[in-house]
C-alpha cells in the first residue's frame, strides 16, 4: 500500500506504507487508509516529528560512541534515516500550516 498525501498548498507526497505509517504514528494520527491533518494540528505534528528525528539521531550516535569506546565495529543502521524520509513531509506540513490548508490521504 502507498500513502498519497495531498493538499492545495503543496504538491502530492507519496510514501510507502511502512514509512507513511511511522510518520503518521509519530505525528499522532491513526495510520488508517484515509485521514486528514488539520492546520491547527500541524504545529504539534511538526514538533513531534522534529523531536523523533532528534531522538533517533541521538540514539544512533550513542550506540556508535559506545561501540568505539569498546573497540568494536560501530553498528549499521537503515540506509535511509527518519530525517531523510520525513523532510518532504515536514516541508509539506510547514507549507500547509502557513497557508491554512489541510493535508488529506486516501481520498
């Protein structure tokens, strides 16, 4: 399944199901096949996503530092980070928030 996010203030954004589900869960939305993010929900969604990105990056850095301190090979992580996957969605959230337009998917 794909998530296709649409808005009148930004171009369409398509995400694979696991990535779209994760982003929606982070911003506090039900990852149902259809949904909406209202403009008044967007500032909170932006903050939640930015915090999740910062947390993931801090966790990864801590694991790398720990492995180096022990003289071990640092762990490998997904080739594409949450930051890379979420930046287009963050951009869409910011544009839509500024324009006062909702984001919908599955319609």
